């Protein structure tokens, strides 16, 4: 799957998403419920804006001193007998994970907290190895895997686009499930399947919420306990983490854990907050062989640029839960492992504008994402910055759209062409109009509205009314010119509305 989750063009993805009524209903319901939970848990914490300021300062400090903290973390992992590998590309990360699996002669792999592993295509690589299988153990990811590796639709709730009946059908088809569609029974069945797999797993793979620089530990926040089993049962653990997911000490991790839990799921803390590393002599469980793969994959593109603040992200998904665009198209419409406002900013940084150049335009720029972000990433400002870079600096063409904008620019820059357009607009658009009786509700005073716009106007008229412009003799400029002339001639000027028959 990788960072790009779909080969369909952006317009086609949007059309498919807009037609999925169940998905849109599910997203709306989840957004509304999360709003209540999120705001309630933040209020309980007290002084939320000050917590945001602290979270922002921690993340900014780490990103500004990233080489230092990465080196400190790597040294401390090595002191405990672990291994750290820096992967510049997805291929390097895949090769390292493959090497460990083959060296261990592993046959069964379990995974948890796997967003970054999806980004670098770890699953297809493992499935391509002879005699090796892999099981996703986050319940939502498990459902997606059973459904032929369906695309995720949310950072925190990946299977939000599936209801319990669809899940039951997937379990019945793939696993022989014979029960009903009650969530508790579906979850128990999934746990039974996964528990058996845990007990025979040779290698566990997890992501990482935060890496603790001064201890060489990783910090995981989960709700299901599967990550703890992924860490404690297999003898070999491989952690994949984005290079920015690091904090100086456990003290800073504690602050960010609080921000993450309240912003992601509206809880005071997630059910399991785990700090882990290589098994120590006095411990009864845990990995005997501990590997950390630190992934760049384009993140360094943001360092030292106006997009650096996107690396502050703690992957809470709060921006998705307030976004009006995400509310309409869901996660799969973005075509990226990272959907929503954060994905619209991050994906072009990681994958480039050629693959993800449409995403910065998938925004109303309302600023709700910036307002809710627990670490104060100026998301809507970064979306504008992406648009500016593509338009002004890279001069990326948009085909017919670009031609239309050039024509509009020439027309509005020329007084003659502009006046000609004003004289012709009422007649020219009359061929595209839909006549509508005048009423208080519509106020279409000039002959209905345009409902079949062409080119760039089509995106507007497909979902909104575009009132017909007045005839040239009735437009504001003509009226104002006559108004000024009358005043200069000493004529008493008053606003007069023509009544029918006058």
C-alpha cells in the first residue's frame, strides 16, 4: 500500500467517497461524538491552552535539536544491547526488517501500532517471503486485513467506514465466524483468533508514539492491550518509528501522552501506556532481541523550511475530527496513509507534489484544524503555503484550469475586455441558466440562476446556486456612473426601485 494508498485519480476518489452514504454518515457520527468526549476531557485537564503551549514547545525543541536526541537515543538503545538502524528510504527499512526475519528463521509475525509500517510497505514485503505470514493485531487493522487489506480511513479509527454487519460478513467469509453482529461477540471472536496467533509468533513489530532519548525506551499508547502482547511474547521485537517521534525524557512523554489521549479518543489516558525496551535480566518477559528502525522517508525535506512545524504532529487525529472536508469525503478520498488536514500537509512533504499536489486544495481553510491541534501546528497556514509553492515557485500547470485562470487574468487586466465581458455576461450565461420564479427564498431578480457551469465554474454550480447577473444597463457600475453624473448636475438623487409596470 505504502504512502499512496490508491491509484485512482483524485477526482474519481472524491466521487466514490461522496457516493458512499454509509461512510459519510459514520464519519459525521464519529466527529460529533468525539467533539463531546474530546472537549470534555480537555476541560477536566484544566488550562488547556497552557498545556498546548507546553506541548508545542516540547515538539519544537525536539525538532530543532533532532540530530542530538536521535544520537542520544541510539546510544542508549545500544548500551542495553539493542540495535538501531537509520533508514533513509522505505526500501532500506524493508531490507532491514527482512534481514532480521530471515536471520531469526521466523514464520509468524504479529504487528501493532502500524501506521508507519503501512507508510513504508512492510506488510507486502513480509507476505512476499516464503513461508512467512503476518497478522495485524489492532482490532480495526485486523478487520481491514481480513477484508483483503482494505484501505484505512482514519488515523485513530482506521475501519470507521465499516459497520458491525459488514464486519460480521468479513469474519464469516474469511474466518468461518458463525455468530451474530453484536460488537462484543465480534471482538471476542477476533481476540480468540489473535490470541492463538500471539502464542506462536516469532517476531513482533510495533510503531512508536514517542522514543525516550535519555533511556533508550519506546512509549506506546494503546486501548486494546495488543501492543503489550506484541512486545512481551515474541523473542524478537522490531520497532519502526518516524525520526521525529522522540522526546528528551519521560517527563516530556508524560505531557504528550496526556495531550494525545484527550485529543485522539477523549480519554484522560489510554488504557495502556507502556514504556518498553530490550528484556533485562530481572524481567520475566519481553524481547531478547530488540531492534529500532528510525525512518526518514522524506521527513528531512521539512527541516529548515516553512513546513518544519508539521513534524510536531503526535498523530492524534483531532484535526480530522473537526474538518468539514474530511466529514464529506472520509479518509480514503485522500489517497494517502495520512488523511485529513495533517495528511494534506504531510503527504506532499513526504511524497512530493506530483503524487499529492491536489491535497492542499482539499480544504475550506476554516482553521478548525489549527484551533484543535494539541501541539499548535498552523495547519491551514501550511496548506496555503503549499498552494503558494506550487503556484508561484514551482509554476505547476493545471491544464485547462491554468488556461482559464490566465484568460481571466488577461480579461480583468484589460479595461476593454472587462467592459466587453460585462456587456455580454447576462446574454452569455442565459444559455446555462435554470429559470426560477422570484420569491423571498431565492431572490433571483435577474432571471433565475446558472446550474450548469462550465470549466472551473462547474465545481460551484454543481452544489450551489449562481444567480444570473443583471443586464448591462442594470448593473452597479452603470448605475453608479449615472448616479455620479446626476449629483454633479445638481439632480436630487434617491434610491428608487422599479415596480412592475413602471
